């Protein structure tokens, strides 16, 4: 790999240590209006923007999250600290997970821990997750350096330097993408098998509505009626014969 490109990638990897997070103490202790929420998020997460004009959180996004029940509705148009924790989680989740998957994660989270329903609240959960993520940063940086070293070992037989540089870069991108793919696959499996509520539907008894079956029933009923009529007629005939015979005898 070209030395300048290698230095550039190494710099990107090292900069992962400097990625800004919203620390628990950064969150205001007062409820915020929607404009204040979007401004806060934009200021504290601007280092993670790909392009300067990117919008990290908009009013439409917040309304959609509420509509899709990812977050509870605001109280008197104000969003609490708990809302902020959920919005931060959504910001990270939405880059790799669908809205449906985020719903599956958030449903038990908000049902159990939102609004003081448990001994542990969203603030304590956010603190703990933040601590875990900080611990992971150093390991992730080392892992990326190993992956870059592995990519540099590929396509060594390619003589054209420009082609080799491109293929080395392509290898590094593929290794990172495969890593993301595998992790995403694991997350989706956990969601599907552990978090999504299974709906068990009882099989309904089938009621035949076909015209033929109804005809068969009608025919059967008619046959029963005919048989009953025949029996009555035969009984009347036999009575009539018995009467005639008895009058002859007299």
C-alpha cells in the first residue's frame, strides 16, 4: 500500500479514540422542547457527521419515532432526560438496524425501565452502556490495525503498483464490511429469537361454504323428508287395506 494512504488510514483508526460521545453528565436536567433537542444532538454529535450539512436529528425524525412508538410521546411538548437517552440509542442503532428491529429492542426497554417502573432506570442503563463502550474503543483500534496489516499482505503478486494499492484498499474495505455483516447477522438473530414476541394463533375450524356441500346437505335433508313421507303414506295405505278387509269379513 502506498505510504501516504497507509498513513491516512492509520490516522483514521487512531482518531477513533477521539470520537465524541454524549457523556451522561452532558445531558441537561431540564425537559427540552423539540428545537432544543435537535440543537443539542447536533452540537454534541457533530464530530460523527460524514458531511457538514448532514442532519443528525430532525423534527420529522422525532415525530416518526414517536409515531412508531420507539419513544413515548412528550409531556406538554417537552422531552425529558429519558427521551434523550432513547434518542441517542436510536442514533447509533439506525445505522445498522431497521426500525422494526429497533422497536423489538425498545419495547421491553421502555416497558420495563422508562418512567421509574424499576429499581434501575434509563439513566443507570445509559451510564453502564457508556462505560462498556469506552472500554471497547482500545480493542477496536487494535483490531482495525490487525485487519489493515492483513490487507497489506494480499495481492503481493500484482506487479502494477497502482493496481496493487487499489486491491489492498479493496481488501481492507471487504474485511471491515464482512466484520460488520457478521456482527449485524448476530444482532438480527438475537432479536428474532429472543426479543420479538411470538404470536401463536389457534387454527380455526374450517366451515365449508362451497355450494356443492350445501347442495349435498339439502339433498340429504330432502331424502330424509321423502323417506318420512313414504313411511306415513305406506302406513295410511295399510290402514285403508285393513279397513276394507274388515268390512268384507262383516
